[in-house]
């Protein structure tokens, strides 16, 4: 696969050959999008940020695929202030379009905690039927499949009428271990699932 010589994206460690998640933003991201991306980088392991600049989207996809990235997230702002998130799963050649309908940054959550280095447990609720099961599988591909329960951290995804509600908490046990409380780490996201595609539509490639 030939990659344009000018396409030199930073922060890729080729030697380690770890599967990564690329997060791509448009030329002129809003402050809100930058906050969203900051928190996405905080949540998703091995994720790297790339600015589109003047590169063609297809060239960026080819480059990241060549360097062992398995998922790409494209964060796009529309003129009316709406924010859309595309997930491209490179191994399966499937893309999903979400609209981010609610976002509360981690820094704005009262009494929030900080995450540890442990991989969180991931809980999916109400992901039923073909669509629900497919979304569950594709969302799982963004995170580690090996939770470290010592960290007592949990990602929660709840699916209801095309809305996906995300929260991030830590279990807090009492001294007797009989009582359990939840301490929120954050951020909070609510996504509206729009559609699933085979690969990425050509119309998107030209309009990002």
C-alpha cells in the first residue's frame, strides 16, 4: 500500500506494533469538540489524536491501517452546532454514524475521581436484537477485552430507543465490604445511533 510521502502523522510508535485507535478531527474544531476529544483520549486506551489539516481522508485511513490501527473515530461538527461521531472498524470494514446529543466534560462533574491504570470492566445493558448486538460488539472493539478488577472501575453503556448512554464509575467498598457505593469518574456521553454502513460512504469522505 502506497502512502503519500507528505503524510507524516505524529505520535505513532511503529516498533511496538500495538493496535491503536485513531481520533481524527476536522480543520477547524470548536472548543466543545476539543473538550470531547480530550475526554475520549482519556477513556480509550492506545488512542491518538490526528488533525485532518489538508490531507485527504482516504489517505489518513490508508496510513492508519498500514500502522496497525483497528478503529478510527472521526469527530465532525456541523454548521448548526451538531456534533457527529463516525466509527470505522478497519478489520470488519464497517462504519457507524452517531450524533453526540449530550456531553458533560469530566472536569465539570462534581466530586469526580481520577481513573487508575487498570482496565475497566465494561457493562452493556439492553443491547438486544441484531442492531444491539452489533453495536455492542463494535463498541467493545474500542477498549481492552481484559478488565483488571483490582481497579474497581466500570464503563456502563445503556441502549434505549437508539440512544446510548455512557457513564464511568468506580466501586467504593465499606470497611466491612458489605456496602458498595459508586464514585463517578466521568465524562458523560449520550449518543444517538443513526445508521450502520458497509465501509464509509463516499459522500462522507468528500465532506469531512
